[in-house]
C-alpha cells in the first residue's frame, strides 16, 4: 500500500506562514535559541516525519511603502531570519533520523561554497540533508550582495540550472571508496578516485575537486518550490521533493498532474519526485474546539502583515493600490506563480486587496483545516487518494504546540489506516523518501 510522506515547514524566525505565531499565547519564545529548534525537530522525529524544512530569504522586507519600518514594527515574515544552515547543524547533533532541508540561493551563492557546506552537513548528520533550491527575486536581496537589482526571471533560472550541474560535479569529484585510511602503509586516499571538475560555462568557472569526501547520500536531496511555468519546468528536471502552496484541492491536483507530466521529457520516473502541498492544521478534541483554536489564531494576525509579505514576495509595492478593489494585473519580477494565482482568485471570488492581505497574513494562502484528529486524517487521506500530493508539508500556527498536536493526534490515525509508516526505513533521507 502506498504511504504518504510528511514534512514540517519552518523558518528560523518569529513567524512561519502564520503571522500570528509570535503573538500566540501557546507559542514558546525561543526563536533565537538552538534548543527551540532542536525541540521542534525532536517532536517531528517522534512523529516519524520525513524532514524538517527551513525556508529563507536574504533581506529584510521593505517593498511595502519603500521602508522596513512596518515589517519590523509588526514582526512580519522576514523581519528576523537566522542562517538556516547553522540552525540545521544544531538540529543534526540533537536528532538521529529526521531529514533537514535548508534553503540556499543559486543567485547569491557560489557552487563550490554551497557544495562544500552541504557535503559537510551531510557527513555530520549521517546522510539527512536536503537543499531547497531558490533563485531569489528581490532587489533588496541583490543590494545586500553588491548589485543594484536582481537578475531577470529567466536569467535566474538559467544560472540555477548551471549551478546545480556544477554542484553535482563537485559532489561527484570523490568516488565512494576514495578514502583508504590505511595506518600501516600511510595511504590516506586513492588519488585515482578523486577528479578535477574543470567546469567552464556561461555563469561559472570551477576547477574542483571538492575538499570534502563523498557524503553518505552522495548528493543532498533537491527540494524546489517553483510555481511559475519556468519554475515548474525547472522542478520537473531537478526536484526530488516539491513544496507547493495551493489554497484549493483542485489547484493541488492540477499542479500535481502538470509537474508529473513534465518529468518524462527529462527521462525521469514520476515516482522519483515527491510533491507535498502545504497544510495548516488546527487539531482539537472536538470539531468545535478545533474551530475555536483556528478563530483565536486568525484574530491575532495584524491586518497589515499579509500585505507586507505579499508586497515583498511579488516585488510590487501594494501601498499604492486601493485596498477595497480587486488586485490589478501588474508585471511581476518576484514570485510570479503565486502572484498570478492570487490575481485569478481575486477576480473569480471578488476578493479585494484587503481580503487578500487578511488571508495572506493568516497562512500565506496555505489552506487551514480545523477538526478532530480523525477528521483531519480523513481530509488528508482524501487528498492523497485523489493524487493531490504524495504527502503533505505541515505548517504550524503556534510553536511547538501545533506540531505536537499533529504528531500526537493525527499521525496515529494515519498509521492506523496504513497511510503512514511506524518507523524510519533506513538511515538517510533518500531512504526515508524512497528515492534510492
């Protein structure tokens, strides 16, 4: 029987998809402490989650009104973001099985530095690392790296494509059995099993080899979240896990079918890519209690925070637009796929910009589900059987309680139905995701 995969969504920050997280009475203030993230990872590992995945951006949001003041004042997403790679290292030493996904940009990092860092962490975690590949799309990020503006959308993906090729060559520059470690003969490694890369392309010139031996997984698991046409094509070529946000089940199913159908042109088996739509659950002993939890959460969202984040992700200053009118069609250089989806929903459902801002602040359009453990399991099972996803990314409304509620309530329901495993199948993330 086919079983679903589960991942936890996080940001090394005071908020996640929910802008109410830091204000929630049940949230523990610890987003600047290693123990906070270690505890969350341990909770998810107890629930046999495949991985804990950290999103990231490289600038403080200041697109709305042209200044960071409202984002800092109200604690919008991005006001604080710790380096997820460092956080992941703290998690690796406090866990044994759960995978750890880290976001790194192909636009503002270099292949050698990234390949070295991820290979190192894959060794330290004994094969549990994933790389969430992003291209970045904000001028504010570019300006933190010595540039006036970010690369054009198409160019970012061209660079990303070559970036992954170079990183893969570096990870492959050491063969599996290159290390000899013979104390008697003094032979440390076989130089015949280590190779230069000698890559010279349109974007990168890298000699190699890597200074880190072949890691337990060989290469980290590749995560991607492209929603634009070019992003979907990139995901179909490279992604082994896809993080996806769709507010409606029919959109989840359409995305799933579209990306899976694109994989054949790259000679890929659709089963080698796990598509995981995001869900924000509110678990209660009764449906009424769960709905009360949801209402409390949504009331805590400041009405401006959603628009602050939406402006930042799209690159459009929404402070100039009418809050009580539908979202206009504009040219977007940021996250095109999500912006286009929101424009479509605005037109079809008559949503004003104020409505969109409120919904975006509550969950960044991640669908919320309120119910008992059995009801939430019913909902996820239905989506899973309809091939809306190969599993789900769980986004918390408060920390660490949301994850604890799901692990203690919903996971046993899914296990009882045979929809989710009762233990990890191996030691590496690739084994957990059944990618080997």
